[in-house]
């Protein structure tokens, strides 16, 4: 055995000892859970047993959903028997939490709104009120309704600020940051979490340790995402500071959910820094902890982390196995949209191993799953929510300022009759001011509504014209293919049955292209991978119609590259028009589409080996506007379009999309 081998084994041993130390804390937590159960079973009276059951339910972040449900039902039965409404509300909250942990979210929001035990909870237990509202927001996030989630979270934050409830503010800020991160606004997410950490420092209370772990874990995720493309040492140090503190606090405060997420995230970071052994131990242990809790939503996300980790380490077999296991759990639990990253990772693993048959099937599965997953275009709605929150916040501040002014005036003027007269005068003026403000606000809102309606009408008209143009251009490619195939029916060299079959297939593809156009219209942002898949499918379609031509696709697509839907659709249409022109006019034998990354930008290049043409003379023609149309599309959709062609040397078209 060499010295290097010995050093590696020692390092692995020390790492395992470190992990055993951490999981010693987790085992200690199991002891604490056992002690909490013991208090329940050793209780002398029903009142003591109910108090123990309610306390046990507050450990829900470290319990399996079935366990939470069992003890919550017990607590509910005792609370009804003892007519203890406050404990009944806590038991109801635990039951609903158990359903959320088990992935049952479809009717959860309606159950919260209808349950009689939660109706007046804000008057009797403010802490439980905020927990229930944040549970509703969590449910909205689970069903992918980010707008409703953010609206509720900002409302909760406003109420908590007005009441001076620091703990509720911290939980609201944590959820707000998570929602911003989910809709692709990382800087707003970071700012929300930094505001939360400042509140924690100012309060200087150990009661906030639990929520501090939540915020730090999310902040670590922000640093992880920022580090990945830059590999900045500053971001690396910030990540480990946040994640190690998260693990320390979550272990100390017995929060298995946060601990599992933190271990998974740290393991993936080790993967980026090529520390495979440390990374695999962290991710595997995090997944084991998560399985003990039993929340399928987070387990599926952990499978995404694990399979992506194996992919980065070129452990392709393990990658495919873990991705497949995660997909099965996502399908079984009805978790919407989470299959897509797992399918993408699995496809990349098949491609890397040269298994192109499975890679092709995976691509087809990805397209099917993507088309069936409805993405909410929430950007405008979220902006409205933020505006409403800012207005409410300013109104609250104005009300507080007015109250302070009133108090000072009351103190200064003193005296029985004088104070009474002054109060009457102030009340009259305040009421009149309120009326004036209401009129002013109503006028402003009416004007804003009028402007909004006008802008909406103009946008709708513009959108109708755009849709008509895009449908015409998109379906024109297939119409030309049908014209070409139908002409073959008049020759003796082709089988009429084969041509008819091609015509039927082309008709189906026309419907598919119409579906793609509608897909792009209802999607906020589209990944470069998704767009490139559409181009690949188009080239395959052309290859089936024009069998004498060789259609080729090559190159890599930039990762984490998002494109607005309108721009994406215009790119697809320009590609289709370019390829169609090459088929009709170039007399080419090969047409190639190439993807590459240049300085964080995406380059798509289309090249044929045809006869070429003189671009200047083509511009002077009055019977064809194809080149001008494509340039106008590029200008309106904000991407660069360039074409080069010389006689007998083919034509090259390049599309540059800025990052």
C-alpha cells in the first residue's frame, strides 16, 4: 500500500467520524422524541395528556407524516372531549401539516378555510394564526401557484410588522425569499433573507434559532447558485459559513427537515469542488434523514440533487438509477413539474454513455412531460402583488405617524375642556381628511384603471397580429412540404401510398407546430434546452419529408439559459424559414444546425452546401420578402441575425441570443 493510499483511507475515516458526530446529535433528537412520547403515556389526567400531545405535534418538522397524523388525531379527540378549543386548533393544524408532509395538497387550502376551529384563531393564539397562514402559502407553492403564495406571504409580513411580531416577520421573510427564488428573482430573495438576519441580530434572542437555521439554509442555496458559474472564493467562503451554521443550528434545535436539506446542498457543493467522497456521504445521509420524515415533495428534490451529483461525477449508472427512483416517487405522489429536471438529468446520462436509443426515448418523455406541465406566467401578477403590499405598508406607516401626532398634541394641550374641544376638532378634521383622501385615491385608481385598460387593449391587438403572423409563418413550412409531396403523386417514380402517408404525417405535424406556437404563448420563460429540442424535432421532420437531403444537428446547449417566450418563438420561426429556404432554393445535399456558447451568449448556426446566392441582388427583388421578414423578427425579438452567401459556396445563417 502506498503512502497516498494510506492518506486517502485516513481522510475517509476522519470524514466518517465527523458524520457520526453529527448523527449522534440526530440520535439524541430521537431520544428527545421518545421522551416527549413518554410524557404522553405517563400522563395522569386527560388534561396533562392533551398538553403532551400538543407539544409533541410541534416537533412535526422532524416526524414522519403518518406519525404526526396519528398523534394529532388523538389530540383532536381529547380536545373535543375536554372542550379545549385552543388545543383543538393545534390538533387540526397538525393533521393538515401531516397531509402536506404526505403530499396531499389538492384540497388542503379549502380545508383550512372551512375548518371551524381555525376561524377565530387570531384572537386566541396569534402564533398559531401565522403558522396556519404560512401553511396555506406553502400549499400554494406546492401546487405551483407562486402568485397566490407571494400575495399571502406579503400580507402576513405586513400584519406582523404592524403588530411588532418579530417571529412571524422572520418566518414570512423566509418564505418570501423562497418564493422569489422559485420565480427566478434571486436578488430579491437574498434581500429578504438578509433583512431577516438583521432582525435576528437586533432581537438577540435564542427563540429565533430555529428560523435562523431556515434562513441560513436558503441563503446558502443562493450562494450555491451564484458560485456555480463564477467559482468565486468569496462566494465559496460565504456558502460554507452559512451551510455549516445551518447544520449546527438544525442539529441543536432538532429540526431534521432543515438538516436534510443542508446536508444535500453541502454534498452537491462538494461535487462542484470535486470532493466526491464527502459529497456522496452528505447527500446520501441527507436523503436517509429525509426518508425518515417522509415528505415526498422534498424527497423528490433530494433525488434531483443526488442524480445531478452523480452526473457531475460521471457516475452514470448511479445517476440513472437515482433519477428513475425519483421519477417513480414524483409520479406516485402526483408532484407536478418535478419530473422534468430528473428526466433531463437521466437523458444527459444516457447521452454521455452513448446509449442514444434510451436518450431519444428520454427526450420524447421530456417533451411530453413539458407539454403537460402548465407553467404560470406570474410576472405581471407578482408585480401587482408587490405594488399592493407597498401601498398597504405606506398606509400603515401614515396611520402610525398620524397616531403619534395625535398623542403629542393630546399631551401638549392638556386640560379638560380644551382637550375635549381639541379632540372634537381633530376628529372632524381627520374625518374630512379621510374623505378627501378617499376621493383622491378613488380618482387615482380610476385613472390607473383607465390607463391599464387602454394598455391592455393595445397589447391584445398587438398580440392578435403577432399570433396571426406566427401561425402563418410556422404552418407555411408544412404547407410547402405537403405541396412538394403532392407533386410526387403525378410521377411514376414514387409510390402513391407512401406519398399519401407522408401527407398525412405532415398534416399531423402542422397540428403539432400549432400546438408549439400556443405552448410558447402561454409560457413565461423557456430554457435553451427546451428550445433546442424543438429545433431538433423540426430537423427530424424535414428529414422525413426530404429524404434526399441530409439534415444534421450538433453542438451543446448552454446550461441555465432562459429566454422569454416571444423571443423563443421568433427564433424557432427564423430557423424554420431558413431551413425551408435552403430546401426550396439552395439545391443542397446537406443542411446543418449547430449550437454553441460564446461569452455567456448562445449562437445557433445554420449552414447548407448549396449553390448560394448574391445577397444584394436578392434584396432588390420585389417578389420575395423572406430575408427582410427574418431581420424584422430579429429586431422585434431582440436577437442578432446575420446571413452570408456566395455563389457555389453555400449559405451560412447565424443567430446570436444574448445572455
